């Protein structure tokens, strides 16, 4: 399957499994919307963007806040 250009919204993307999934998706050429409350972790993820063929955009989001989602 060709994932190039597809969009992935990933929560918990600043660290751990979420960050790994975001990096993998970007490496496959996907457009990644990375969401988390950890601004430092998102900044680190964003700094890695140049390594991948896809795009990563970061957004501060607390998914436990229904009004924010």
C-alpha cells in the first residue's frame, strides 16, 4: 500500500510509542499531525522533520479536554 501523502493524526506524539509512530509515518511519506501537551517533546519531534520524506506538524492538544477536541 502506498502511504505517501496520506494524513495521520497521532495523539501522544511527543514521546514513546506515539513519537515512534509519528516518525515511522513521516518516514513513509505521510503528512503527520502530531498532538500532545508536552511542548518540549513536540519540539524535538518537529526538529526531526528534515530526516523524513513526509511532513510533521505539531499541535498542543489535551485529548482529555472535550472542549479542546
